[in-house]
């Protein structure tokens, strides 16, 4: 028996990671001979976490992988697309018996990845042009650490610290040094100098400066010890000792500048969230963010039948019928029936494009899957546009 409680790729593709009522439904379908019950199912978020006006889509590549080879058609937004409440983000079409047991896995991938991508995108928007690094794999089970890294990167983090996670998205891992290294040496200066001597030239010399002494004291110790080789300093002060982090960062920045170290970068980590980023970004050069991205508020995505055969149906509270989402350059979204062609935005008159596009036909990919870097670019381009919009509607415009 395996020693780690994780599902294999094969288990997931076979539909073994499912809720028991889907297995029972499959048994009922088999005995009732409903094999030819053709359905369309749409995934959507009918609510968003408090304070959220949008979410950013994640998990499409993995969903394509687990549905590959099954007799199902898939229409989906591009991974990284920002979407609103009540918009269909992915649609599955086919005989329910052929893919119904995959609902738990599809939703698990969609919800978890989208929640991380969304939180990373919100941190990216808050950080502006400051460096945003993801240090959060210690917050997640190691089996899913690469997924967490990939989602954080797509959402806008500049780099991830995980060796395997970075390798799987064709990026280089980025990080500084742990407190344990300094504790092992028993002396900050000895640890910093040993790091400087051991690391290749391409690794930035960023000293961790809050192990034992006051942050300003340790920062100046690092500056004096490494001189021009010091690229930056990182403050990872725990909340129990932090006090006013903005004042600490301001004091450190001032001390460095006054001593002639204006070129030394200042990084802050340790329990950083959006509000901290907003509060500190005019002083610091970058942020190491972990828990708030790895354990974000959940984007509540559901997957529901909206057509049975060619008849629009749905349970109460959901909109029946297959739908399409059109978007203009002003980020106005228009939801209408899937067969209705919309040429112009009814709100601004601009040209529009459909967001739900064929991804798989009968379990075969019919369009290229963007790389993590390409999906990240999709997110960043949309964030740039969102930053110019005075009021972003959290709901789309419905064109009946």
C-alpha cells in the first residue's frame, strides 16, 4: 500500500477520485439503460469571496488531461482569463454516463487552481511593478506543490521558490536563505559570508536580517560584511515581534540610504497579504508571499446540467440552456445563448470576441494549451486593463 495519501494520475483519470453518489448514479444509469442521455454541463461561480469583483481561471490544462480520450466535447475560456459571477467558464457536452463520475475531479481542479490564480493576481495587482515571489509550498501537501506553484506563477508571481515546481513550468527557482542556516553558524556575519563564498555568481546575495537582533542593526551588519556584493536584504519578522512593519521597513530603508547603500534592495516576507503589499510597496522593492496565496479564499465553482438532449433545463437557482460569453476591449462581458451571434458590445459599441472556445472534441484536443508563461501573460494583460477601469462590474450583462 502507498505510504502517502495521494491519488495517482491513473486513479484520477479512471474517475476513482469521486463522490460515492456519482458511482451510485452511474449504477442507476446502467440499470435504467440511460446510456444515451446527452447533456450539456456548465461550470460557473454564482458567488465570489467577500470583496472580490472577479476571479482568474486556472486548471484548464489539467482538466484537458483527465478528460482526454473520453467521448466528451469541451468548450472553455483560456486559462488565466478573468471572469465574473454567473458566467460559464467551461462547458462539457456528451452522454452523461461517459463523464459524470469525473465531476468531483473536474471541480476540484477548477476550484483549487482558480482560487490560487485569483489570489496571486490580486497580490500582483496590489504590488504593481514591485517583485512578487511565491514561497508557499510549505503550506501545502508536497504532492500538490507543483500545482500550487504553477497556479501562483500564472496569477502573476514573478517566480517560485520550489525546485520541482519551477522545473515543471520551465522556470528557475528563486530564493534567499533560511533562518536555519544562520542558526547553524551561530553568527549572522559568518553565515552571510559563507553563503557569499559558496554560491555561484548568478545567485543574488540577499541577506536574511532578523534572526536575533533588531532589523536595522542586522541590515547594517550585512551591508558592512558584504559591501558592494550585497544585492538585497530580507525582513521576515514574525507577527509576534513585528510591531509596525511599515515603520520598521522605513527605518531600514533610511539607514541604508544614509550609509550609502541606496542600491541595496529591500524585501519583506512573513505572513504578507494584499493589505500589507499596499501598505509597504512605496518603501520596499519586493515581497515573498506564501500562505495567503497557497491557502486563498475559495472561489465557489459549481458544475450543473443546463441542457438535456436539446432541451434547456436546470435546477432552481441556475440559468438553463447553453451559453456564450462575449467580451469587448473595455472588459464588458455579455452572456447570451450559445447560438446567438453578438458583433458589438451593447454597453460601449466596441467589437467583441467569444470567450468559450472549443478545447476538446470527443476527447481529442483541438487547440493548443498555453504554457504557464503564456497563461501568466494573459492574466497580466487583463490586470493592466482592470487597473484603468474606475468601476469593474462583478456581474456580466445578460443579453436575452
